């Protein structure tokens, strides 16, 4: 028996005999007052995180238990969860602190993923707690939300390096306040815009590639130079250098643009634990500015932080999935693919294609639909999709994508006409508006469709295509 296992048995027996635990259930979720955190015997800490009902492979579990055991890296787990709480509670654009602190938790069998967004929706954060970070229990399967209330934060803040940290991510004594909390429509309680943002994150991050890799010393030096959360959100360029990375104020070869470097400030909680860092950005040769992300390597864990192209932009409005959702067959394909998902930490697109009989392109389109409902995410470090289960809502695609609905209406009404000229036959289209003078011209320029409408002139393709480009894509696919 290892020292950790022996200590675990001793500690478990002590907590059972004394009942000394720190409950984090909020009154709204548990229906009972939350207890103040109490230290367990021997200087150990026991944390019980309250959960909402979970979606699991066996259906809805009203009192789920995702893991019960000891953390092999207690400080990494504690400070990682606190960093997520910092991000959720912060509005980085025009800095304002808030009281939101509840991450979404997905158990994939080999790891726990805790995900959250900043209050301004411009920062995405995910803490991957890998299997090596736990001892004494098995990681289950399912998705729920975690109540990281003041009592839990107090216990997490008090964790010390040499202490045992027992984590009970479940709710054996949890009682729910109302029968509504058990409903199929909302077993996972989160802001509705988070679901839209989760879909866009999956597609945005899928397009990013590793651009700069730093070792432990270089990564710590870089994070030390990150400004405080209250700083202004100007765009800087991260330039690879002999020392690791240099923060520049203008574009340079191989540089990655980052808008609002202060939005990485929460990672400073983990500064002493950082073992490496990778900066992700668009492929070289693409526009200078765009979304970016960093993956911070930690002992038995990883912290992923994703930033929008501008501090004032939220992930929920990026429109990254619009093009993939335009095909007619994607909804039926998504229903077929969803039946084969099983909380895999890495989705095998080739296997899904073989099992469904769909082409790789159609499988990826189906995954885009599932991502739009928050049921599929993208892991930058694994370069693969993963499964998180949220309530099935087939109407969400249309409800959350008004540009796509408008484009389908334009295509169905026959308002897309090919404009032929002597110089470039078939390379432009006129999309007729509902009233005279509202026509828009869509042109193909260097293999990309561009539109002269207000959206196209303001955003280009940076926030997804406008309804006129989508209508052209729908019609040309039908004609083909």
C-alpha cells in the first residue's frame, strides 16, 4: 500500500467518524443552508462540490457522483478551480467584477474537464484534470454544473502543499430545491449564451494551430509579464525570441496577435506550477489579427484559455459554425452521429464515418450541429473533438443562428441570382432584398465570397458570413 493510499484510508475513516466536511451546496440547489468549511483531522481538507442533476450514459442522475478520492496535486487542483472562478467573475472589457462562479463539469472517464466563460463572454477557460492527478477512485461519465460557492472557495484558498485534499465531486446528501431542477429540459443550469459560445469555441479553436512553444522558465517569465485584469485591452504581438517570447506593439514575422493580454491574468494563480505553455493562433499567412488561445501545462493538468479577436467581442456572437450548418442534411446526420457518442475524451471521426456510413465531410458537418448545441468541444492539446452532454434541443440551431434562418428564407424565395459579366461569368451574385434598393452583391475574390452589405463591410468574414453569402452558398450547393 502506498503512503497516499494509507493516508487516504486513515483520512476517510476520520471523516466518516467525525462527519467533518465542507459543503458547498447553495440554498437554491440543495434546499438547505451551506455549512462553513471545517478542517479535517491531521490538517487535511475535504471538499464536497454540489452538483446539479447530470446527464450520463444511463440518463439523468439527480444526485450524481463524478469522483471521490484524493488529489495527487492538491495545489494545482485548488488554484486551478480558483482561477476559473476568477475568470467567471470578471468582465474584462470595461473591467467590472461579478458574482458568477459556477463552472460546467464534464467527466470523460480518463479526466475531469471544468469549463467556464468570463462575465463578458470574451474569455473561455477549461481546466483539464487528468487521471494522474487523482488517487483512490474512478472518474465517472457525464456532464453537470458545479456550485463553486464562497464556502468552497474558502477551503480551496486554504489548501497547502503538504496537505491531503479529498475531492468528492458529487452529492450523496444533496437534495434539490424544486422538481423543476429534475426536468429534462434543463438538467444543466448555465447561461443560455454559454451554449452558443461553446459551439463557436469548438470551431474557432479547431482552426488554430500551435505557433509558439515555451518551456517552464520561459512560460513563467511570459505570464509574469501579463498585465493585471484591470488593464486596457490593446492588441499586442507575441514574437518568438531566443528567450522564449517577446511582447511587441506591432506585427512581426511569425508573431501571433493577442487582443487584450490582460485577459490571461487569472493564470498567475498557477505561476509556480507551470511546466510549459503553447500559444495557438491562425495559420501563418492568414489575417494578422484573430482569435488566439494558450494551453498551460501543469502537473497532471492543463489550463486552456481562449480569447476573442477583440476584448469587446463575446464568443456567443462569433458565428463560427454558420457555414458548416448551411447544408440540408446536417440535422439528420447529427442525429445519427449523436447516437454513437459516449463521453469519449477524443472523438474518432474516421470511426464515426465507418459506423454511420457517412463521408468525413458529412461527419464533420454533423459534429458542427452537435457543437452548436454545446454537445461537442475541441481540445487544442489533443487536436481532437471531445463529447460533453447537454440537453438535446433540435430547435437551438435555428433559434441561435438568425443569419442562417434569414439565408434559408432568401434561398427558398429565389432571391439569389447569378450575375454574369464578360470579365468574370458566374463569379458574382445579386441577392434581392425584400424592398427596392436593398439588393446586395456577393463576389468571389481569390476563392472567398465577399459581400458589400453593412455586415460584410463592417466585419468581413471575422464573425462568420453574412446572410447573403450564406444564401449564395445554399443555392450554389443546390444547383451543383
